[in-house]
C-alpha cells in the first residue's frame, strides 16, 4: 500500500493550514519519514498572514505541493480542494500543529486493507486527549457523547479530524460543513452507506507552536459547538 507507481503516489496527505509557518516544515518532514518518502503531501493554505504558503513553496521537493487559496477561510473546503487535486488512491489529513502524531498515519493507511476509512480516536482504549484546553476537552467529550447517543454508538470519536480513507469513498460521500462538523457528517454517512470504519488510538497533545483555531476564545468555541449539535440533529432527523 505504501509503494509508488511511477509518479502516481498511492497515498496523499492533505494539510489544511492557516498561520502554521512555525510547524509546517517539521510536520512535512515527519510525515515523509513515517512513509519513507513514499507519499504526496498537499498543503492547502488559506492565504495565511504569516505566509505559510511561501514557506512551503520554498521546499524543493516535487512530492510537496502547495495550494494557496485567496479570499477563502474554511477548513472543510480546504480539505475538499486538497482531495480533489490529490493523486493518491488513499487520502488522509490531520491538524498541522503536531497535536496528532504523524507516525500513526501509516498505521491508519494499513487498516485500509480491510476497511474503507480509518481514523484516530482519543476515546478508545489506548487513546487520550491531553490538550491544554479544559474547555475544549470537556466540549469534545460532550459533543461525542451526544453524537454516539443520537447517531451510532460504534464510533467513539466523531470529531477526530485525524482521517485516512480510500479516495473513492471520500468522492462518494463528500464533506459538508464549515469546520469540524464535516467529520461527524463523513463518519455517519459512511456508516449509513455500509462502509467499514476502523478506529485506532492516539494521544492528542497540546499544539507545538501558534494559536488554536478550534477554540481561541470561549465564544468561538460555543459558536462551533452549536454547529456540531445542529449537524448531529440534522443527520438524526433528516428524511432519507
């Protein structure tokens, strides 16, 4: 699964960025090391003021690409745009702040020999949410409990954002939402369509550099939390 066919990489990793210039180069190198360089990396940057896109553009590696998006700032469409231009049969993505361990990516990818989607989970045995934001930790637990109760209890971490999947599955389902609610949509829709999902444990740790995009303020976190809840309710009660 980790081999290349000529210039066609079987695995592509999409990295959606906004003001991650202090993390991005080290993260790219860590991902390449995890896959023994047999990976396509696509950085999708929403015109970061810190010029993350420029930093990536200086990397001399044909397997590292950067897409700079002007007048856009949306996590979900950034991931979708990265998927659209990826060459891999398998596509993954993760946060770009080192809160998610790059070395877990190959384990997720290998799971696709038997599954359609593989995700990292903070809430199964061996996983842990060790971020330094108590509000974020509590909020994630509550949202995931709500999702498990209303949707499907077989998934422990609906808001993971640490995903590797077969590209054809992603193209079939698509992503909807503005921020992390896309992941709730993706996982639930995948289950409803009969796709198989594998969860592997990982430790979510505090970001290495920079400011959190999820919950820079309590009001911002509450706004996003409401969107998550609305997505769960919509998925539960939508007419099929």
